[in-house]
């Protein structure tokens, strides 16, 4: 509505609706070329995961735009590309593609950066105007996933002596409506500290005191919040990371903070105060379901076999009587088969952009950020119920190089080391 009524966009846009299957988290929008694409952690472009509007670009078109190497300079990413990293970005990516497509269909000349700015304003307006909060609060059952185990998890944590806090950018009125729906009328008794209107990620960077909201919730006190406000379980608003540490004494690895946005939630508290972090990645359920499918398992086994044969032919072809020409021809055939497999796998996840976590044989930019800034990740917070209250997590940084000693502390790391060794060889 913002684009149509405030910015007077063409009425045809009203006939386009959100397509939940179009985009994935972690895409980037090129503000120079109006291209929506997925990058690897090294800023490589996969030729089959780039769209201009709703049309998939050909490899030839992409090479004309980005060069033969299909590699984006990191400086260009910073200067001209916007990363769409959270779940709200799915609707933003869809709207961007629709607006670009509308401009192309209508032969309207446009500046990609300006269109991006307009769409960003529209997305921000939905949040800041209160329209989104009002719609969700009015009918929470349409927008929130009921979780019968969430209250149980929080109650179990408190019973085990854990101190819990809620830190959100949303206002108290909206938080109260949502938490009453998810946990129950007395949800505030589950938390030692509740912080609303925090304005993350600025919350982690500034030096700002909290203010306390009155017990009735009707007004915000004028003075800075004190330890007494914390002890009396008053809801806090604004504030900063440094103030939270001062009022509570919570610092470093004793804090486990759970969020769903790597940059807005998790990166800064981990870097600045050493918090342990856990990411909620809802797409993980769908990704694991695909990985358990017979089709994926067949392609995976074929890929493993091809990788093993590549290494064996490269290392032993001559010793078993193969000529140099035969070795090269066999390697060419195996590499072609590996490419065919890699072209099939991504679209088992999403028909347009593939996996949230994988970019052919590499990690996506989003996956790499999770590895950098997150200690634990899961699709749902309630999965922690599978762990005892006194369970200790020992996150393993699986960053072994092929020559590193294989320390047998984690089977997944051992598998990763073997995988990397094969990649290193060929």
C-alpha cells in the first residue's frame, strides 16, 4: 500500500502478491544492475541462481555483467549490494523482483538503487507505522506458530536456576499480545529481565541508560532505570548492552543469547561482550527433510563416488597402466559428471535459489556468517528440551585444513576434514 498510495507506483503492482516459494534467506540485491542473486562466502556467483525481476538470467548474461570469472569484488559488495539476511527479507526480495519486473514489462526507465530505496521505505513503514504489529496483535493465530512446549522449556530453565531475559525491538504492547498467545497470561513471571524497544543493533554499540515502564504499563519513567527496577521485575525500555551488564552482572560466556538475525541479534554481543550465541534458523527443518530424501541421498552418494574416483585416477592412474591421455580423458569425464550432479542438487531445496546453506560445493555467504558469529543453531528453541538443564555445550569450530591433525573430538569435524582433503587434492 505504501508504494501504491504514498509513492504513486503503477496500479498493476496491486495485482502481484507475495510468493513464499520464490526467495530464500541470504540473497543480495545488486543496486546497480537490479539483479537478485546468491553469493558464496567468497563472493562467487552461481550461474543458475540470479534473477532480473522474475526472469532467471542465463550464464552468458551473467558473464556479460560480472565478467568471465563470475566473481564479485568485495568492495563492490559493500558499495553496491544489499544483503537480505532475515526472514522479513523474503517478502522484501519478492517485492523487489516484482517491482523490477513491473518496470521491465511496462518499459519504464528506472534506477535500481532508487527502486531499492523505495522498497526499503515500504518495508520499514510496515513496521514503524504499527500496521504490522496491529495486524498480528489482532489475529495472532494467523501469524504466530503456537508452541505448546515453549512455556514448558522456559519453566524448566527457571526451575533449574537459570536467569532468563527477553530482549526485543518491539514495543511492550505488541510483545504482551504475542507472549500471552504463545506462553500464557502470566508470561512475565518467566523472565528476570524484559527489555522492549531496544533498537538492536544500535543497542550493542551505544552507552544509553534504560528507562523503566510503570507497573501498570501506562507510562515510562523519566529517570534512568536502577538495580531496584530490575529487582522489582519492571519492564525496561531502550538501554544498551553495557547498561544491561552493569545492572545484572551478566557478561561473557555465562550468557547464552538466542536470536534469528545474525547481524541484528548475534554478531555484536558475541564480539563486544563475549556472549555465547544461538541462531534460530527455521529453514533447517526443510533442508534436513530434503537431505533425508531418496533423491538427495542418491545424488550425494554419486557425488562421493565421483570425488573418490577423481582422487584415485589422479593419484594412481599411471600405476595401473593408464596413459596420460586416458587419465586426462577420464578426469574430464568425471569432472563433467560432478558438475551435472552439482547442478541438480540445489533445486531440491528451492527451485530458484537452491539451499540456504550451500553454494554448489561451497558455503553460502549466510552460512559463513553463521559459522563466524554463532555457537549453536537449531530450527526451534524447544529443541533444547532434548538436553538436560545442566547440559554443557562445547561448540566445535570445524575449520581444519587438509594437513591438520585429525583430533577425534567430533565426528562431523572428522567428516569435514575428509571432505576438505578431497577438495584440496583436486
